[in-house]
C-alpha cells in the first residue's frame, strides 16, 4: 500500500531523502554540481521546505520507495518540480504518478499557477 509523507522538518526521514537524492544522481549519471547539489544534500529543506517548498517521501508497504520536491522560482506564481525519483523495484506501482498528483495539488494550495 502507498503512503506519502510530507517532510517539514529535520529528522530521521532526512537520511532517507539524502539517500534517494544520491540514487537519483547516480541513475542520471550526470554531474549535478551546476545545481548546487551538494548544498542541497546538506540541507534539503532550505530549498524545498516550508513555507514555499514541498518535499515528500513515498512508502510502499512501509518501505521507502521514492521522493519528489517543489521549489519556488523567482517569478511570482511559478514553481518547479524537482527530484522525482522512484526506486526501480517500485516503478510498476504508479508511485511516480501519485507523487506528481500530490505535488500539483500542493502547488495549487500554495498559490502557484505555473
């Protein structure tokens, strides 16, 4: 069964977020230094936390399965989805779709229109 957990403060789930972000980077096989990726790993909530950001962990049968994040862009009302990642073993369960749907819902709730 799928569960989504909104991450709003530092705690044990942050280690899972950092692990998933590293797996994301490895799977992309790209150098993300141009995105200040190392700083993002140190403090994911600085970029993706409240009040204007969103960060989720996805669990499948209580196992960490994926993540997604949202952060505001400079232009008012605009945001960007980032770090959508679902571990390969969980990719046939529509977890990515559930994460995106939740993120879009949250973006609207936060006043984003684009």
